[in-house]
């Protein structure tokens, strides 16, 4: 996967979790075109990064157990190519991606 595919996947997961519209793990995996095993791995990684993702067995859906705010911006030169936003609460930094030139740039950040 490339960075844009990963970000759009995260945006889609965030939207479905935020709106409590994921369905069962198998339904969510099918909607995302990934295996159920990869879904569990991805959700585990998100939880390890601080995302408070829980599962409601009665409603058969994932949800955030605490308010969350996610914001991504990708800048190339002076142009803002893409912005993804959502949520309500600051988390610890999600992750840092390398700037494939010199040094690192914090492309992905979670903010207030």
C-alpha cells in the first residue's frame, strides 16, 4: 500500500467507527476489502497507538470509547494536496512517516 491508500483506509475506518456503522468484524473486513485477520491486526495496531477502539457485542459494531480527533494534512511545496479531519479529542502522536528526501517530516499528526 502507499501512503494515500493507507490514509484513505484510516479515514474510512475512522468514519465507520465514529458513526458506529462497522458491523461485525467480517462485515467490516469485507467493506474494506481486507481479510478479517488483517482487520484484527490493523485494529490492534491502532489501539497500540492510543486509539480507544472498543467493540459493542449487542450492536455488532466498533466504536470509540473516548472522544477522538484525527487530522492529517499533506503539503507539497506551498499547496495543500489533502486534508483529513475528524473527531473531538487530542491523542498522543499517531506516527511519524519519513520524508523520502533528507530528514523527517511529521506528515501525520493528531491535534486539538
